[in-house]
C-alpha cells in the first residue's frame, strides 16, 4: 500500500496514546485526519487543538463525508476496540482499507532507517530518551512515543523522515510487523498472557521479533536475557556497561564503557535503576547509529522524562507526590526501588489501580509481593479496559494476598480524603487505568492541604 496516494485517514480509537501519535504524524504531513474515541480526554483535546475532528458516539452518521469514500480513505484501528463496534464493522464490510495501528506503523517506517525498542517494560521511556538524544543531535527523525514527553509535550517528535524511532509492542504480536535496522529488547517478563497463553509463547514471539531485523541490522539485549546480541547492563560485564554509578543531588552520575571508548561523568536525572538501564540502552543505540558521543552525553543531561513515568507532581519538604504508569509486578518493584533509593527513611503510601482482570489473576502473587513492600496501600477496583469481569478476581481478593499491616480497598470518591488521613511523606499513585485522570485533582487537593 502506498501511503502517498491516501488523502484521508480515519482512526477508530484515536485517543489511544499510540494511535494519537500516528494521527499527529499524518496531520503534520498534510493529510485529512479524523476519528472516534469512547471518552474525551486531554489527548483528544490536544488533537482537536491541532484541527483534528474527534467524536465520542459510535455512529457512522458522525463520520465526516470526506472519509466515506473507500478509495481515498485509510481506516486505522486499535485492537482494544470491541469486535461489535458499529463504525469499524461498517468500514470492514464496505470495501475500505482497514489496518491495525501496528501495520500502519510498519508502512510508515518501511523506507526509513528504523530504531525499534521492544520489551515488556521500559519501552516508552527508552524510546523517548532515544528520540530526544537523536533530535538533540539534529538527526532527521520521526519518533512515535507511547507516552507524552516532558521535553516536547507530545507523543511525537518530528524533525524529518529519514529515521524512525518506534516502540515495538508485544501486545497482540504487533511488533512482528516491523523490520528495524537497530532494535533492543529491554525485558521479557511474562505479560499479556490473555494473548499468549503462557510465558514460553511470549518468549518465542520475542525470538521471532529478533529475526525481523534487516540483513545488516543489530540487536541489543539486556545482559541475562536468553538471546544473542550486543549486550548492555549496569555494573555487569557487557558490551555497553554503566560503571561507577553515584547519586549526586538526586542525579545519577556514571561512566559508560562502550566497545570503542569510556565516557565519563554521564548525567541522567530520572531516579530508579530501571530508568538508568533505559538511559544506557538509548545511549548505546544512538552511538551505534552514529551520533557524536560528546553531543549524546550532553543531550542526556537535558532529558526530562515522560508523563506518568515516575512523574513528580508535588516535591516539598513535607510532602512528595509521585505518579507512575506501572501496571505489572516488575514495574511496581522498579517504582519501589526508585522510591527507596531516593527516600530511604520515609514512610510511603501507594495507591494502586489494577489493570485488567486477566492480568490481576495471572500475576496475583507477584502483585501481592510487590505491593507488600510499601508501608501503606490503598487499592482501587480493577480497571476492566477491554475485558469482562472474571469471577472471584477482585481488588478485595488481591488485598487478602498482601502482607501489609495497613491496607484497604476504597472507591475513587474516597481517594482524596483517605490520602489526606495518611501520615506518609511519600505518596504514590500507580496504574495504567483511569487513575491517571485523577492525578490533577489529587495534586490540587494535596497542595491545598499543605
């Protein structure tokens, strides 16, 4: 399919973080863009601010007339859309070219030098660091991010079309539509078992992805993963190794041994060893692409992060409020490690909204263990997203598996008042559901309190 011959792009699920980045891309390339989403959000508001029409009722009557010609319209959808969606059904039954988001991403990146970031954790942060490093080094790139970059206030970094930087998403095996020149795998922990069935099937998918590289492509893998490639790690023997790691005024300062040289006093401002690992692989990929090590190290220091990835909402002497997207036990462990490293002597309250009934069921013991590390935990009800309830799988059930002495399940309407009652200096909100929509309200309430 030749995207140059398509003038109208219609998105079913345009408010998704990955979908909206592609919508921004097509709008920037002078295409007519419109779409549907279930809920009005900050993302849909931002799209409308760019002149993209968005509606929120599933009806073909709401679709603009220019998007009703199958010969000049491409329809893009996300797998999160239900199969009985009226608009999507209409497009599929009436001769439209209908592609998944991942397939469109594959088409966009096909004729570019593609750098792809894969892994069950760390994709968004790593991709945004890599995009930032290349942009700061004036590489002619387009970077599609799975979160809103603090540096660019967008999930799209646009500086040309020669190079593409993308997240290679394992959900629904989407990453198998890509053919990257450089790729990395940050982690292969079991996840998305509703799709894969078991962890071994997920591992096989990553192995298949590793074979999707172009003939002269290079694969980077975190040390310890069962795949061959250029290795990276923190204080462990690797091709790219972070050494002599220190924390100075809340900033990581470290050296990087590469296959070619040693870079000294590299500075990175995000807390947490998981973020340091993400920074290391982003730097490695940027250097292998060919940017100057001096310029890349300088750019690293100016990286600000991704919204909802260990984002400080309040940072005062008496109260610290951090929000994070973590929705898997290993991601919660990473948040815990970062918090304890930065605030070793403080009491920590974690508010967690489980995401998906199937994930809660499949990793219940892991969630219970990771959440039990915090001094106090408040659980919200499970966010269903695309799923129907599973009998017996509830937040109350998960609570019963946890060891904390202070823990309870609460409703969203009680959240702020219950948080105010805690004597914890460090407060966290964690989860990938609609807890993110509560952050602004929580921040305002806690700031007024203090």
